[in-house]
C-alpha cells in the first residue's frame, strides 16, 4: 500500500537534525502553496526525509556544498547485476537525484533568501532558479532500450 501524505508528514519529526526537519516542513508548505499534487508531495518528502536521515544529526542541508556529499547517498540505490539484471536501479537513482535537486534548488533560491519570511511565498518560476553546486550532478544513462522507440527493423 502506498504511503499517504499525512503519514509521510508525520515522519518529518523523526529526522535526527531539527534544522533539517524545519526545512523539510517549510519545503512542504512551499509545495502546497505551489499546487503540487499529493502524490508528488508524498514521493518528494519521502526521499528528502530519507536523505536527511542519511545525513544524520550533525549535518544540515546548509552544509552541502559539493556533489560528493550527495552521491554516496544516491549510490546506496545501486543494485548488482544479480539483483537487478535490467539495470532499473538507474531510474531510481535518477529519480532520487531529481527530487533532491528540486529540494536543494528551493533551499538555495527561496528558503535562504527569504531572511526569516515565510517560505510559503511563491518566488519567480522555478525554471529561473540557479542550481547550487552541490546539486550539479549528471543523471545516469540507462542501458535499457526505451519502449517508446519503434523497432527499426520493422520498417525495412
């Protein structure tokens, strides 16, 4: 059974660093005010909470300045060939990257610039946001062939 939004929100208090828990709560308020769907909120919060737990009690999201602080967490999603012969873990790795990048972009462009104001204030379009250096990580390319490409042998 999929996680519900209320259940996921209740898990924010389990984050070992109170600063990170507060930032996740503010990010959730931002997503609500920005009209994000409940499923998107749930999935994104689950991943950010998991990342915050990985960072532990002594590291805040403000302490992230380099990609090598995020990549070890993403690499926990890698599965070996025996467990995942199709390489589906790459999609999971990229999904986590995208959601963590969204959170860090919000943190870099909104939360840190509000200077104590409510982070519910909707900033300019997030397409204008700058990606912080820590989140400048390239997606992994999947080795699987896309099901959306026509079989090139059929046309000949």
